[in-house]
């Protein structure tokens, strides 16, 4: 069953999602169903999405949600934990990792303010599991001045992510960009309309190879020079 079908048949607490997100949810989260994992949702709101994620991932999952509104604590249920705090507060974020361990999946559906999204990412991404995934949605808000954003705002997660494409490919820039921990621990950055997904994983030895047919020095030169 897909999350889209779960959403359409949901009759619990209010949950709101953009319709074009569900393909990305199923594609990137689908393999995590019915597995032991720790999932962090940033932004509890009325608790509907918390219910959806609990149902989607199954009983083996530990689902954690955070919000700044104290009344959200009442939405906590067995297997679903709610903590109250500011997503841009580094100490609060670190306390979540101390309490629940490394998160396998993080979904930022919080304030969408440029400053908050950026600070949360800078603190939490290095702390998630070595094979974890960091999913940021509603990135269209990074274009809005109401959320501290704009097309050329450097702190926009959209612009930060564009620069991180070069960091991801640092080994191929001939010294123009120095590899970082991000380079060594990140396998991909995926962009959708209003969504950016960072995937961690073991970065294997990267080198050109050929198989079959006569070897072509020209092809190897093109690939490596």
C-alpha cells in the first residue's frame, strides 16, 4: 500500500500534504517500511502526519516529532514521541540524538523559515546514521521574503544545496573544491519540485573502468583528464 492511499483513506487528526510529494515519499521511504528505524519529523502541527508516518513505517519504527507548540505534547502515543523545542536550537537538536540515538530518516516539515531550515540541517545532517536520509520539503518557501528567502539569498537551502553539488563532486574539480566530510559521507542529492533529499552512505573508490571490446585510451582520457 502506498502513502498516497494511506493519505486518501486517513480519517484521524488533520494532515496536510502537497499532492506531488507522494511519489517522492514512496520512492525514497518505501524500502523502509516494516523495518526497525528511528524517524524524526520536524513539525507536529495537529498530529495527522504523525499518525500517517506511524502507519506507513509500521510497528517496528520509532517515530519522533518535534514542534514549538507545547500543546503538541498531548499528541504523544505509544511508539510516537513528541518533544517541544526550537528546530534552530543546536542544543535541543543534539538532545534528541542523545535521547533517541542516531536518526535513520529526518523529514523537515517545520517552520520553513530559511534560517531555521539551514541551522537544522547544519546541526542534524552530520549526526544522522551513516546510511541515513535527510528529506527537506516545502523548499519553495525559500524563495519567499516572508520566510527570509529570495532567489539569491545565500542561506536559502536551495542555494546551499546548489553549492553542495560541487562539494559532492569535489574529487573531480581538479582542486577547485576541496573534499569535505560531506563529500566522503554523501552518495547523492536529489531535487524535486519543493523537495531536496540528501542520502548518506559508504562512498566507494571512484575510478573509470571498461569491460568488453577493445580498450579505448581516448575514452579513458576523456573520463579522467
